[in-house]
C-alpha cells in the first residue's frame, strides 16, 4: 500500500463520511485547511470549473448550434437525391461532434450539471418507442417540446435514433403500439422520414436553448460558496465515479465475457444506432483527465500532491492516458459493434485473458480496455478516496471487482 502522511491521515479520519454527503455534513474542512506547497483548495475548485467544466459547456453550446443548423439543412434536402445523403452525413457528423463534448461532461456531474444532465442525455433510460410516440404527438397543432416531454423522448439519445436509424417502421412492439402509431406507420417512407426530421429539428432547437441556459448557470455558479470546500471537492470525486459504474461496468463489462458465465453482447452497447461506443470511452477518459489536471491548472492531481501522494497522482494520470490511447481510432480501428458481432464463442477465453501489453487484434484490445479502466478505478476506490478523505458513492460501495 502506498504511504500516506500520518498528519494528513489524522485530519481525514475526522472528516471522512460514509456514503455521499452534502457539503454541510463535513466536520473538518481538510481541503481548505491544506496549504502544503502553496496548494489552495479554493483555487483548485475554481480552476476545475473555469478551465475544465465551463470550456466544455461552452463548446457543447456551440456544437449544439451547429447540430441544429446541420439538422435543418438535412430536413430541407429531403427528396433531393443529390443532396439528401450528404446532408444526412453532415448532420450525423454534427451529432458526433456534440456527443464528443457531452461524453466529457458526463464525468463532470456536479454543480448545475448534476440536476440538468438528463435534459440533454438520458441514457440508459433512452427508448426509441417513446421517441416514435413523440414524433406523432409533435404533429399536433400547438405542440411544445418544452412542456411535459420527458427526457427519454428527446435529447441527444432521441436524435441518435432519428438521425442514424435506417428503418422507417415504428420501433414499438405489439404490446406498445397505439392506434395513432399504427396510423402513422401506414404513411409512406418519405412522409415518415419527413415527420421524424421535423421532430429532430425541434429537439435540436431545444438543445440549443438548454445549452445556453447551462452556460448562463455556470457563469453564475460560485463553487466555493459552500459550507465546506471539502464537501464540494467530494462532489467532484463522486462525479468521477462515472468511470467506475457507467464506463467500466455498463459500457465495457456488460458487453464482454469477463467470466465463464458471460458472452459477447452487442445489444448492451450504449448506442443502438450510431457506431459511437468507442468514442464515448475515449471522451469519458478525456473528461476525467480534465478534472484531474484542470487543463494544466490546479485539479485533483494537485490535491493529491499536496497531500503527499505525488506517485499516486502520477499513476492515476498515467492510467487515464492509457485509457485514452487504447480507446483511440489508432489503437482500435473498427467500431465496437462490428468487433462484437464478429466474435465467436471460441473467442471468449481469449477475451477473458486479454491484457493490453499482449493485445494485437481489435477484439483483444477491446477486451483489454476493461482492465485498463479497472486499473484507474481500483486506485479511485482505494488510495484516492482514502488519501483525500472522500466518501464513496452509495452505488459503488461494496464493489470490489
């Protein structure tokens, strides 16, 4: 076990809490009190917001505007064979650019993002049948997407279905089909594509408005205006556990045969229609690194260093760099769905035994990626929270894999 300074351990023993806590629950503000090497908890918190979160939010806002523009151009190009395909490709590319930034923001769910996240992206609650229903509802006079439309019916996940799905038939099963859906399904393919595109325009307009509001919220957000700076820092640590529960468990372990009772499962990929699962892993790691470094300012790595854990800070940053490198298009040159669909039962043991150092095929590299992420999350759940006196989110407690 890495050595921790006895004085700092004494401080965190007083301040540590079990499970996620609010900033007012901390007895000792160990982050505020730590000043080793000129470290300032207030500066770190401000740097994380100013140089990691806010730039990503601003970037997403711009990407959302471009997505709205490209979606409108695609809808305008419908029925023009020479332009429609290119316009759709451009709209899909704009969606991917928006999702690149959003996947970085997924690991930054503290402050305004903590409550607003689902308004932009509701995975794993996304439901294509509900999107189909909303397409039909949106045809009514006076329809307003901002009134009573749940996140699972819109957002970036709804757009994925509308822009990447090639089947014009409704996706609802027989037990979920209504008379209105059945009637809509009887329309011509061209009419259904036009209706879906019209709803996609409504979604992108809503995303633009919400992104601008999120920008405003962060412009007014003072992360240091809290009863305990340690409590606020703990909320950032909680957000990082996205890498453990969502990335490691739901995006990787769920699709791979990591034990003798599992098999390859492309149906559990985060994205059912877009070939984007690999890019999501990459950008989740990029977002986590931004929190650790505050993009070359004071991030959580500096907190570790001030607490006497230089080697742990270096190790965790190296682990993030490895995830980023091993999930890049250079490392894995095919999408996850193709890799999984090509895998056979005979490949399961190879997957279980895969490690990055010996991985040569795309399948071996994908399987080894889970171990790369686990190396980081083992440190996150262990020495990281122990050193800094952070709590472990309740949904991660008892998870020792």
